[in-house]
C-alpha cells in the first residue's frame, strides 16, 4: 500500500511511484503484477511470462499514468 510517496515500504517499489496514496499492488509468479489506484479509479494488470521484469513493471505504470495526463 502506498502510504508515503517519498518512502517506499517495499524494496522493489520505486520511491517516486506515480501511484496515488492508498494505491496497492501485488506481484505474482512469472512476472505477473496488478495494481489498483482508488483515487484515479484505475486498475493496471500486466501478465508476462518472464521472471525478471521489474523494470517492465515500472515502465508500464509510468506509461499508464503519462497516458492519463496527456
């Protein structure tokens, strides 16, 4: 759960996340991930089949939020 955008509680989550406070996420096996941002009424779901995709997850979030703001 994102509680402070300056401090990450998860070592895998970047400290400058574009998610709103109150957003939450979960990563699964083989690179799957989802997040829910209640403030923006947004759900993100990425289903990959590679084990080392943390940078892809970050890029997916950033690109999603950029698309909403443009």
